[in-house]
C-alpha cells in the first residue's frame, strides 16, 4: 500500500486515531507538499492528499501498531491545527461539537497555532481559548 506522495496522516483522520474526534472518518487525509488529489487504494479505501505550504509540514511522529504502522502521523495538537487551517482555507466549519480537547497539550497547541497563524478562539465560540 502506497501513500505517496510524501506526507503524514493528519486532519480528522489523525484526530480520530488519537481519540480527539468522535465523528466517523470516511477517508485517510494526508498532509503533503504535493498537489491536492485523491485515490481509492485497494485494501485501504479513499486517500486524500491535501497540500499544505512547506513551512506548515511539521509536528508528526511514527504511527502505532494499531493506527497507521510504518506511516507518519500528526501529533493531536498538529492534526487539530491542520484541520482548522483546512477549514479556514476552504471555507467550511470545523466539527467543534465532536472534538474532545481536554487531553491536548495546551502549550504545544498554542505554539503550533501561533506558528501557523491560527486563531484558536473558534474552539471556544469566539472567546479566548
């Protein structure tokens, strides 16, 4: 199974794998420096590659034996920032009601959001988060 071009599993896919998102995920979303594209991979399902600017490709580590072995996976804080970036850039609302934010590392989330130019107040209904 090939997840080329280069990238790391992120967005709602990684949030679900980390237990931060309750929603069912219907595609494996991969952050990549390559162009946006999608492909059905036999035995895997739908894989979507979503282009992020090169300087936003950070904050990932190895997958687990259960979730995406032999793949890079975004840390939960980075996956949330990637999802917020995607929602903002594509003009759709993030699944706020399905997020479990209590176990996230707040300092890491703040640092990643600042590095990506994201406003986290959306997570608290417009109030400071």
